[in-house]
């Protein structure tokens, strides 16, 4: 009697190893074109209540080669118990047979593909190589983005803006081994910053400057209608792009509160194809979709099979 092979269940570290930034960016670039063409199906996520303020998020996606299902539990009260706020998995399946192929760590997949989408936006919307990037935020998303920046743009300067200088300095100290020049900051963004990435869950804008053609804005942290990181002056003066314009209508608080013309919010796939004006300010809003988790699963499977 034959026994089916055991299904690989990968740890956070093992999952991250299978998602190198450059390869993940390429997988995401391919997926953006498939998604806009309808070749990746990724319905709106389903949110189910758990106990207290906790929720279970269900996010499936399918394509010609694989299907994936991300199940993530977000439990804010875990902080009181010294546990991570987010737990979950991404399971990948063969599209023809339905056979389970791999189970990845959900929070790691989310972190890696989110930072990689930001890097893809930078590569697509910022001409040349940025010399200085500023991060607003010092949480896990900021850590993930810093790793991605180090992988793609080593040796550049990164200004880290936290709630106070001490917090920014501590964040920089924790990441001092990265091949970057880290500078703790608290206050206005330096004039020579080429790319600004906001990575907070603020309900009030943390960046108020007017749009400028020589600075790309990347909004990541605000993921609910009541959240906003980037002020209306920057939004009103910018060409607007999103990884998922349909999802942005419901989740991108920055854009919702600014009352944008949604017909003017273009998909990232157009930016990748060079369909933008490099002489005008540009803003990219990241909201996420299970299509990007599918792209990450493809990347992980390729590296897993390669050994």
C-alpha cells in the first residue's frame, strides 16, 4: 500500500528563504499583467469574527497553474500575552489535480510580497536608482521594507522616521548589519529624499507636503477607510497608481478621504509598462490582494523544486 508524501509545512525562516526579493519582484510583475487581464482570479477577502476583536481573513486566488488560499488570524489582544498579532498560512495547490503542494507561513508571505510590491513600484515609477529613501514607521512592515531595500539598493541612505528620535535610533541599531546608511530622524523629511514610504496605521496624515515630481510617494500602512498617512495636497497633485485599484476603493483610506476621482487611479501594471509621465509627481498606493500571495507561492514553489 503506497503512502502519500507528507505535505511540506514551512517555518517563517524557511518561507522567507524561498522568497528572494529580486525573484519575487519578477513574479509579482508577471502577476500584475495576469491579474489585470483576468487570468488570475482573486475575489474580495472574506472577514469572519473570532473572539473579542479578533478576525479570520480568508483570501483565495486561482490561475492556470496553481491555486492558493491564505487564511490569516488577526488577534490584537495577543500583544497582552506576548504573542504575535497575526498568525496564518498560505496553502498552494496544483490547478489541474487540486493536489496540495506546499504550506507557507502566512505572515511571512504577506510581509515579503508587500515589501516587494513597493520595490516593484519604485523600479517602475522612479527613474534611475534612488540615492535616499525615507521610511515613516518603525514596525514590522518597516523592517520588511528595509530588508528589501538592502537587497535591491545596497549602500544607499535610508532615513527612518519614528514617533521620536530615540525610537528611530533603536530601530536603526537593530538593523545596523544591513548594507545601508541608516539615519534616525524625527520631523520633516529631508529635501533630498527621492522616495518616501509610509508604513504606519495612523488615522491622521503623517506626511503633509505638496506633490513634487522628483519624489515618489509609496503609501503602504493605511489599509482601512478610517486610516490616512498621506495628506490631500500630495494626493491631489500626483498621478495615482495602485496595485489593486478596485480594492483601493474600499480600503485605501488616504485616497478615500481625499475624495479622488477613481477613474484616475491606474493599475501598477500600467506603470510597469511605462505608461506614466515622468515629469509629473507620482504616488503609489499599496492595498494588497491574494493575487500577490499566488505570485509569492509561485516563487516559493520554483525555489523549493530547485532545492
